[in-house]
C-alpha cells in the first residue's frame, strides 16, 4: 500500500516538474518539426494557406543553380574550416603545452576570440580588411610595395577570407579542448619515449594523437555540424556576396524563406540541411560506441 | 622544479606564441581605435594608428543617423539574455531533477525525445516559428525571441547528468522523514547543484547574447533591435546608400556589444574556460 502511494506521488511530482517543459516542446519543437516537413511539400507564402505540390520543391531544388552553388560553397567552407581548425588546434595545443608564463598567457588569450560575440568579431575583420587604400591591412600591403586588395569584396578572396575569419574565431576552442586532453596523457608515456630517444614528431604522432583520438573524433563531427549551419558571421561580413561567392546554405535559406517569402521551398532546403546533420549525428554515435 | 631550458627549439616555440598573441591583439586594437576616430580620419590615407582627433561621436551619431539607439539595443539584448537564462535554468533544472531522481513511466523515451532537439538545426524550425508568431501577433516583439529559447535541451541533459551523481540515499531518507518532493528539491538538491547552475548560467547567457538568425527574422523595427541586429543594420545601411561603410558606427557598436563579455571573461577566466570545455560545446 505504502509503496504504491509513494510511486504515485513520485510520478505526480515528476509530471508536474516536466510538464512546463513538455508544453513548450510541443508548441515550439514538435509541432514546428511536423509543420516544417509538411510545408516542404507545399507552395506557401505565410499569408495564403499552403497548396500541396508533392515533391516539386525537392525536384526544383536539384535543378536550382543557386542551391547547387550554395551546397558547393558550404562544403568548401565546412571542409576547409574543420580540417584547418583541427590541425591548427592540435598543433597549438602541443605548442602551448609548456610550463612558461607566455604559454599560460597565450592559452588564456586564445579563448578571447571564442568568447567575443560573432557579430563583434566579424566587425573586427570588416575594419581590418577594409577594401580601400585606407584599410589597415591594405596600408601595410602598399607600404611593402604590393597593390591593395578588396578582400571580402573580391569574388575570389571572399570565401578564403571567411574561412580565415572562422579559424581566427574558433581555433582557440579546439586548442583548449586538445590541451585539456593532453594534460590527461600520463607523463610516464612521454618520458619513457624520450628516454628511448623518440623525436618530438614521433611522440606527437605516435603517442599523443592516438590517445586523443576519441576527443578528435568528437570535435571533428561537432565542428562539421556547427560549420554546416554557419550564418551570423557570413551575414554580417558579406551577406553571401560578392555574387554567390560566400552564399552558404544558411544564407540561401534565409533569402528564400524570409526575403522572398517562399516558405515551402525554404522548408525543403531546411529539411535537406537537417537530413545531412542527422546522417552525421548517427555516424558520430556509431563511431563513439 | 628544474630550471627551464631555453634551447633553440624552445625559443622558436615562444616566438610562435608571440605571433599568435599579436594576431589576436592587433585586430582588436584596430577595432578600439577605429571606434574613437571621426569619419574623415577613418578613411584617411595613410591610416592613423592612434586617433588624432579623438571623438565619441561614433557612439552617439550612430544612434541619431541610423534610428538605432545603442542604449536601447543593449537593454533589449540584456533583457533577452537574462530572461532566457533564468527561464531555461528554471525549467531545465526541474526537468533534469525529474529525469535524474524520480521514477515514472516512459522516462527514457521522453528524455530521448527532448534530447533530440540538441542536434536539430534551428534552420528547420524557423519557418514554423515565424508562422506561429504571426498567429500569436508576436512578430517584431522581444517575447518571440525569448519564448522559443526557453527549451534548453543541453541544459536539461547537463542538469540530469549532474544531479544523477548525487547519492539517492539523501533523497530517500528525506522522503522517509516525510519531506515533499518540492521540499527535497529546494532544500537538498539545490544547495548541491550550485556549481552546475553556475556553469549552465554562464553558457546560456553567452549563447543568448549571441542570438542572431531568429532575432534578425522576427525583429523589424529599430527600437526592438538587439545589439547584433543593430550592428548588421548599420553595416548594410552604409552599403545601400552607395557611400563608404560607417566603420566608426560598426566599431563603436561592436565595442559596446563585446565589452560585457570581455569583462566577464577577465573576471572569470579559468572558470569560464573550464565551463566551456566540460560542457563540450562552443555554441
């Protein structure tokens, strides 16, 4: 008797504790999830009721040159930023794994760009690389005898510059994650290898990096997922321009759904973006197991 | 402790560190000096490396010229961050406790259903959110930004993990003493999870201070802009007019926007880095 009432009391308490969360989830997560998938099969402008058009949005998507271009730009952005952030993150972690004051200071400083809000960090780069002779970096270029560049306004430079920005902004995070991983590598492993006369390169690639592998894989996949959805920094720096140069999927989705008010087609793009992330997440769960 | 050996390799390593430090500090320095330069000095060739005609105009003319008020935008940003952080923590701690300590039907499936939001991209929810806000009459209203962000999948997950580490005996013995579930939560659990609340507060605050895409969609009038939307607005107004960018306005607003975070970082440096790393996330 007592047990039953305790169990009941517990269930009731649990229900009252998760109910507010469940209601919010129902309205702002589950319902939108279903609506989004439904909307991707319709033509819809937010004002008139949606019209069912079957698979047309998805068929159109793969014939849409802007969409294909956005996928290509996004893949370029994701692969470059993720690979460079990983390699530099590991290298910087090894570099900063030293007991000096300068190393400690640099570790602290490297987290500053990570903490600074995206819009403010993006502004720093807009100002540094102003596309005229008055820009700080351009002045240094002309001073050294080179012609000044248009940086983010240059069709060919814009994407590499956005990638460089992303590394400047995010590499500190990877560095500190790998650094805290390094701290957990037992000192004896490294010391005994040194006694055996192993080179630093050998110690890094054969001992330290294999031990960091789980962290590396986790970082790799979470970085891909977050880079795949990039929006804020690119919107502020180039708004996807010049031309199509930096129009990633996030920017294209925003333009389609909220500037052109094509909610149906926009939803199809969002479903596509989500499908890719789901595949990556499943891959991650499998790898970590 | 052995004396540090300054071999050739170590010297090169430290020179590399100085280069990294400069690559971070010099751009920030340029932002700061630009914020205090008048327009005609910003576009002067060669550029000045210290404001010759020091001015605070960028912080104010920014407002008058562009209909955006920096103070207003800061208040809007603060309001959103504070309410979202407090709300998320309130709901998520309660839910996290229920998932960690209480037995009830369908616990695992409900938890997984909640957790799935963590990996779901916001992109998928934007169109429906916009439509819901049209129906609720919340377009161009700060409440629209707050309300969709009260469901923190990560915070629930984090709180559940933390609360799971508390021995169940504590709770069981309190129950035998006749304490209600609410009393147990407030008197026993809350004091024990203060560190987790600290971490979750910082992370949620930094996240919400960064909100960009959804506010950009839902907030339309300058008096409702948050800081990042105000910065984007100033950036593109300069473009549309065919004139040169309002670099001073961008610099000044970014400085105001980043300052609270930088101060927070300087005060809580170690704690903040550890929070981020233990959370295993960046945004």
